[in-house]
């Protein structure tokens, strides 16, 4: 249906935006990043390549995304080359490894899981990141957005129905004329 794609993009962007407002905003220190890099031998945790002009260097990649309350801390960031970082996008890291490197995925997943375990990292939740008041304000915003979307969909189908009715009415006389 016309506009449907637009709705899902709009919905994704608003939800992501709301999440980012309340997501933790931590910065990893230079020392912590150096430690993480050393743990992975200064190479990409996904493809094992070191920084090069071709892969445009190594950057910290969140295992659990910021929008899922993943923090920029050792245990949740891994070194990733820009190429892997780009091709992973929003995919969960295990799924990304399994599709991108089907043969090596098991070993690479295990290495990252060990790294997470060493740092004893578990992502926070919405509930543990916000006060009760902030949480209800956040939930109210999400509900308001859901309501907005429902009304927009209502209008969309109303307009679509009227237009298809109008199109049918135009079509019928022409059909009769053709058969006469
Ligand atoms: Zn890589």
C-alpha cells in the first residue's frame, strides 16, 4: 500500500530517536580502548584484519547497540574495521558473523563471548537505566507515538478507499461504453 514503507521508516526513526534520548551516554577512556584493542591483537573482531587503507581503519563497535542500552564500555565494544562495521549495520553481531563468515563464525563468536565473560558485561535495561518518573514519561511518549501512527494509518486507508471508489466509478461507464 502506498505510504506503508514510509510509515515503517518513520516508526523506526522515531523509536530509535526516543531510545537514543534515554540511552546511556558513556565514553570509553583511551586506556580502556587500548586494552580492548590489545585483547583482539589490534585487529577486527569480525574479519581479523588489521587497519588498512582498504578497510578504512579500526573503530569501536557496540555488540549490544546503544538503542538497546548497550554501553561504550569494555565487554560491549570490540574493535571492528569500517568495512565490517558498515556491513553489520543494525544486525545482531552473532547473526552478522554467521552470515558474513559462515565457516569461521563458531570460533569467532566463541572468542567474543569469552571477551564478554572476562569483562562480566551484561547490558542494562530501560528499567535499570531510568528513574520511575523518567520511565513513565518515556512510556507515555511511546504510547503517544503509537496513537499518532494509528491515526495516520486511519487517514491513509480512508483516502485510499475514497480514491479507489472514485477510480471504480470512472472505470464502469467506460466498460459499459466499450461493450455497447
Ligand atoms: Zn573487519
